[in-house]
């Protein structure tokens, strides 16, 4: 619907995760220091060098780290309310791990617990490559960046200009987290300017002060790097900035930043949802307008196509009704005929006869105009209200199987409405005919005449003759109306029933088009954000305890 239809689910997921992370971090006593970088930059080697032990597997094969590894102090409570759903946590005591380094496992966080005093306040994480071809690895890198309180970004001679790591680094530089830049495998003639120049004007002025060049190391690089002056300078700088005495201040600062980011995300998401709601209401109004317009056009076409053949048929029905009760005969002869001619001959008095008459009317219904109207409505909606972007969810939803009514479904809906109308008509006949004394079994109060008139009215509206209904009824009823108040009342009641019959029949036909409109509206509703979700978002946004 809106331009932000792709952004809404992304922001909603991001907000939910950010809230979970903030709650988690508020109960986390350790600072998270996360290594990030591209494929083959040597993250794991530098991670091992900082930890002082071969914890994460290294090598020339790519990639070596298939799952995140966390080097954390024992009792830090990493598992408690861990915010990343679907991630398996695997705890190992570092002293019992053995000489073999870990490469991690896909979908699993390997936690190596230690009791080292110098790292009692830090949890160090080695992560999969942020430019990995595996989406799960990229997601781990993203999630651990969100969990981080400080970042060590690792690049190398062959990777520093690659676009994906470069864009991630620019994001780190713009954020307010403490960061450390390690240019690994640097050649002798490499200068900090070589790397900073790739960032152009987007790097902050202090970036150079937070950049260390780590020289290329031959085989068995861990001992070499651990003794390198540049690496030792980096390590000393990091230990001072992330000293144990600074933990509470840094935690409070990072949680404050997280909260501001949550507020910004929530505002952006709410703005998009409000825009979505406005667009959805405008779309619904357009759908209703087209539904009404098509309905009016359909009824008008029905009246215009009320053929001369249909008029002739109605006239024959009226004459047939007259022939059963000849009002021009002398009164005695009329009374004698009414008294002695069987009621069945007078017509349509028994229930089975009434149903037979209704069945005949049903068989005369032409479904083609209704089916044509629905098809025209579908074309109008798809042309006017379908998104221009063929990738938009609503575009696909409006065209999926089961949305457009089939000819068989149209027929079934018309039949359903017809049966409902027939039941109503029989009830009206029962109400009108109740309590007729035998002395009034002629004139307009003859039950056979009454049913005949109702069937004629039914024939007229089924044929589309809505506008001539009153005139047709007048010609049929007039011969039976005397100046008596009782018959005048009956005349008006029959007219009232006939008009209601016409209205109900029209509504029944239009309900088929409305059913099609409901299906399109359901396509939209299935894609909109639920009201409960928006309310929950408002609650989380305003929750001061988050």
C-alpha cells in the first residue's frame, strides 16, 4: 500500500529485538566487546591474541568461524533471558576445553567460561563474517553488534576497500559506541592514510587515533602478534578505556543510547503505520465507491434490459390470473364459481403448488448479467486499486486463487439469496392470508388471487422490471379492489410487500458484488498491522521502565 510497506516489518522486528536486548543488557553486569570484520581479515587470530589463548579456530580455509564464540567470566549470567530467539547456548568451561580451538557451530553460541581476573568484567565475542554468503552468519554479526557495548572492527590489506565491510564500518563510526580499528596483515609501506582515505569525508576526525596497523605475520601468527608493539599499544589503550572502574558508566551510557534508538525506531514505525492506516482507509473508500457504482450500473442495466418478451409474459400471467376469477361476471355467478370450483383450480393454494410456482420463477433467473457485473467489477478494482508495484504484497494478494468469485460461486450466491427471498415471500403470504373469513374468499382476499399477485410481483423483479412494478401491480389488482376499507387496506399491504420484495431482490443481487468487494478488503486486512500490535508498540514506547 504505502511506500514504506517493506520497511514496516523490518522496523517492527528490529524494534522488538531492540527492546529485548535492552531488557537483557540492563541485567547484564559485563561489557560485551565484539570482534567484527569481513572474510579472511584475521578476526579469530586477533581475538585469540587478545584473549591470550587459542580459543577460536584459525586457518587459511574460509570461513573458519561458523558460529559465534563468547569468552565470558563465569557467573556472568549470559544465558539468563538471552534475547536472540532460536539460538542454542552451549556452555563450556575453558580449563576443560582442551588444546583444540573451537570454530563454533551454525545456530549455536559457544560460551567459553573462565575465571581470569583481568577479564572479569568483559565478555569477548568472535563472530562470523559480516560479508558471509551465508545469511545466518550475517545475521549473527548484526545481532552481536546490537548486543555489543564496544566494537573491535578488523580489516586487512585485501579487504579494506570492499563495500559491505566498508558500509558496516561507516555505521559503527556514526554510532556512539566505543570502537577500535585494527588493520591486519599490513604491509611495511602501508600507512593509516591508505585505509582512512577509503572512508573519504565520512570518518570522524578521531578515527585515526583509534586505528592500529597489525603487520602481516608468517606461519603461527599468534605468538608473533601477541608480541607486536602495535598490537600491545592497542591492548593497552583498550584496557584503559574499558577498565573495570568504567563499567557502570559505560553500561549506563550504552543503555541510554539504546533507549534513544528504540524511541527513534518506534516513532518512525508509528509514522509509517499511521500513514498505512490513512492509505488503507482511502483504499477502502475507493473500493466502496466502485462497488456502489457497479451496483447502480447493474440495476440500471437490469431495468433497461427488461425485454418486451418479459412484459408480454407478465401480461399473460395477469390475464391468466383474471381468468381464474372473472370480476365482470354477475355477482351471483361469481360467488357460485368461487364456492364450487375447487380451490386447487383457483390456483396455487396448496404448499406444494406454491413451491412449484416459486421453482418456475427460479428457473427463469438469468445468471449471466450478475456474472458479467462481477467480472466488470473485478476488472475495475484491479485496474484502479491494485498497486503499480508488482512486487507489492497487495498486488499479489489481490490476484491469488480464491479471491475472484467464480461463475459457480456467483450462481451459488444468487441461489442462496433466492431461497432466502422465497422463504420471506411465503411468510408474507401466510401473514396476509391469516384470518380471512370464508365470506371474504373472493375479491382481493382470495388466497389464490393473493398468491398469484405475489408471484407476478416476483416475476417482475426477477426479470429486472423494478421501475414498472407499481404500474404492473395496479393493472393486476385494480379489478379486485372495491370501495370497502378492508380491501383498500389489503391493496396497500400487497403494494408494500411487492415494493419490499423488489428491494430485497435488488439487495440480494448486489450482495454478490459486495461479497466480491469483501474478498478484496480481506486481502488488504491480511497485510495490515493488527491493532493490538500498534497498541503494544505504543505501550512499549511510553514504558519508562524499559
